[in-house]
């Protein structure tokens, strides 16, 4: 799980830099495309999908969903 945390931290730093400057659609698309695959236990095809989770896993699931929604919104902004 550590590598995913590192990827999310890197994306957060890139997003902060984009917020502090002017960004164009290719920059937003690149940031959106950085979305990591996520933990296996969030994959509906995983054998343990739907199994009881630890409280921290629920927190990760909420954060992952929020991240994916924000990434989708970044893609859509440039299409309008």
C-alpha cells in the first residue's frame, strides 16, 4: 500500500502546483491520467471484494472514490 500512498502524494503536489499557476487542459489531462490502479480489495473482480473491511480500508475507499471523481471532473472541464 506504500507505493500507492507515494503516488497519491505525488499527484497532490502536482495538483497544488497547478492550482498555484495557470493550467491548461493538457496539464489537467496529464494529472487526471496519473490515477493509480488502487488497492486490489476495491476491485469488484477481486476474490475478497465485499469481505469485511478494517475501518482504515473504508477510509481509503472513500478517499479513492473522491479522487476518481475529481480526476473525471478534470477531464470534463476541458471538454466544455
